[in-house]
């Protein structure tokens, strides 16, 4: 059958993705993971576990909640000094373009943040557990492209998108996504290629067998791209239409 492998960010991934792996890696969960206030117990350390230094995440949350009305430019500069804002906005745009039902803005988990020593300790957002993405429905979530109904209880979304400069960046990233890596042509082609690649290991003699499968029957796989209620190609096409509508394209 077909199996998946998950790479632990606190191990080899830091080695391969960063030039310095000595920073604090957090896997947040709980009320504090919303970034409304710092709650030490909700920022579990995956590196430097024996060190009681949470200064990087404290600084980022403090900067996020600083006065952003009097001098927005100063607020943005303070936040960007401790948090890679543009990277977060790029992730947020891609996340909303494809739709994700189990993510920040809905759930208080499924991401890591890493304080990169090679980047003056700035925190970098790292999404995690994306198995509820590219679904047309779910247990919860926000399908809105522009996230207008998200409240200030999720300040990384609300505060940033309420800022004219960051909103412009978010829209630019949305447009870049549907014209780039998430373009219909590229995504559909990858879907076709990966579907064909794994087909022999999902259905048939060498395919998945109960109880080690999530498939109810083989047709659930064969119609996963087209021809079913939640067909992936149809989903991507509909998300493209919604992003274009939101951007006035």
C-alpha cells in the first residue's frame, strides 16, 4: 500500500532549511497560540527545552499588540524587526487560495514558529498538518478569501489585514499564487502526474487494504480529480474564481 512519512521539524528539517539550528522552535497550541497574549504553557519548545528563554515569542506578541493607530509605519517596523511578516502574509494568501479547514484563524495549532539566529532571531511561521486543505467542506473554517469576518481574537490575521500596507501585500500574494505555483495549469498537471504515480499503490492488487486505508472503495480514488462531489480539480477551479472575484480581476 501507500504510506506517508512526516519530517520532524525539530530534527533534520532545521538542519536542511536553516544555516543555524540553535534557535527556539515552538509548536504552539491552546489559547495563547492565537497570539492574543503570551501564555508560556501554550508555546511548547521543541528545541532548547531546558532553557527558560521565551524572549523571542514574547517580543513578537508585544510588537503585534503595540499601538498601530498613531504611527502605523512605526508599528510595522517594530513587528517586522521580530517577525517575518511578509512570509506570514504569503502563507496566509496561499492558505486561503487553496482553502484549509484546520489552521490558524480557526484552530489554535498546526503551525510552528522558529527564531532564526541567522536572521537576528526573527520568528518565521511554519505551517504544519495540511491534510484538511483543498477540501470544499469541513468541520469548521473560513472559506473567505479576504477573511473579513475574522475577529481580533486572531490578531495575526485581523491586525495585519486591517493595515492598508499589509492588505496590499496580501492581495499581491493572492494574485501571485493563482498566477504562479497555484495556477490552474500547474496544479492540474501535478495532480494528474501524482495521481498516476500512486495509483498502483492505492487500488488494485498492490493497493491499500482495510483497515489500513481511508478509502471506502476504489472509485473514491479514481474519481478524486474529476467526477465526484469533492473532486480536486473542480475545487481548485472554484477557488481561482473566488480569488479573482475578491481581487476584481
